[in-house]
């Protein structure tokens, strides 16, 4: 999907239920903000129990981050992606999921 594609809010029950099958959900959701290159993905891939979800993966599957691996220097686009990521992160927290990532406002 292109960054210029208009988005709408819809029922995310299916997506969150699938995540809860793969990852442990908790009474209280959490978000850890960590810098790029700090080892987030390595930590998530090597955790013994699947508590933490990699933000890059999470934001991609929820269509919050439509940029994938592209580096975008247009701050307007970066802020839009960060806003989308914030909305999805808040939904994950409400669902008791733990996200670690580097995208937020």
C-alpha cells in the first residue's frame, strides 16, 4: 500500500486475536521506546517467552507504517507515519500487548 492511499478505521479484532495467539497478552499493555539500532529486533527474536512484539512488525501488519524499510526524509510523511503508529500502539496497549519500537510522536 502506498503512503498516499487513504485509510479508514475498521474493526481490528481479527488482527489482535491473531497476535494474542502468537504473543502473550497481559493485564496491562506496555510500550518501550528505544533508539534505532539498539537491538530491539534481536531481543524480540531471541526472547524465551513471546512477551514483546517488534514495533516494526506490528506497525507493518496494521498498515500504520506503509514505508517498510524505506528511509524518508520528508518530515511531513514521517510525522504521518508516526501518528498512525501511535494510534495502533495505543490499541495494542488496550489489548494488553507489549510493543518495543522506535516510532512515535
